[in-house]
C-alpha cells in the first residue's frame, strides 16, 4: 500500500520532540504528548483532507498558538472550526482563536476547505507551541521574540522545514505569514537553501486585530497569491 501525504504528516507529528535548551522563562508545549485526543483529532483531520500523494503549495506560519494548533494539532484551526467546518468534534477542549477565524473565512472564498487543503499544506518552522512565563501566568510566545530563543531553536526549525519539504511540497514558491516571520525565515533560507521564492502575506492575527475593516481585501490578496 502506498504511503500517503497524510501518513507522512501524522508520522512527523507523532515523532515531534523538542529536547534542546530554552532561555529561562520559556517553555515548549507538545499537544500530541499532553492530550491523547489531540493525536486522534489530528489523525482524523489529515486522513480526511490529505489522503493522497498530491504535490502541494506550502504556507509557513510562526509557531502554533496554545488555543489553535496547540490544542487541535492542526495549524490555524481551533476546536470551533474543527467541528463546524471540518466535521471533527473535540470533547476534551473548546477553543476560539482569531487567526483561525480569518483562515477559514479565506478558505471559504477559496472554494471551501476540501479544495484548499487539496492544494495547500500549512505548518510552522517551529511546529510546537512556545509559551513565556509572565506575572499573570503563561502566554503565547513567538520563536523570534527573544534572540536567545531563536538561537536555541534555529537548528530544530531548519530540520523541521526540511522534513516538511520532503513530503513533496512545491519549493519553487513558499508563502510566509507575517513580515517579521519572513525576515527570520529568509535568514534560514540563505543558509539552508530551502525555497526558490518567498511571498510574504500579512499574518491572520494582524488582519483580524488591526485591519478588520479591510479583511476582504486581504482575503483577495491571499487568494490571488495562492491560486496563480
């Protein structure tokens, strides 16, 4: 039996383990180890949308948020969209994540989640959730928030990107979410020669928080870039 795109992603996620050092005050959450239901839900999702061997375009986020992929195991997908759009219910958690709202509205304009996922694969250079300790508890952090953090996770990120690329992703053009993210991926790309061309799109969180009135323009921008 041929191994599908879904099988490869599931194997990648199941074997994810960050054992490197982190600067003080940062921690990494691995949803696949921390919640057995996350593993089940993630498997259902990839079997549903990626059960083929098609070549796909690659969208790169930053790193999973604790309310999105940090719970569902699926990039830019909170439990609300996982159930309402993908038809996969999660019993152990209920999350709402604003980036997920934009992504699924954009997918609807694209032609629906089935068509979108048939063409496109999304993941992150650091595929686990990073949190930072504050006076008020743990908050989401980005891999680039602290120079020492980036240096600590850099090799793991390059390794992860190479593993994603080996899923037969199209490397002629990659789509990067967020300008700051793109600056850092560009550094990695110079060293590791991963992608031919990088196209930068505004991050869904930024659009939902600061550009809501112009949301349709950004949806159109995404679709023009991805469907060409």
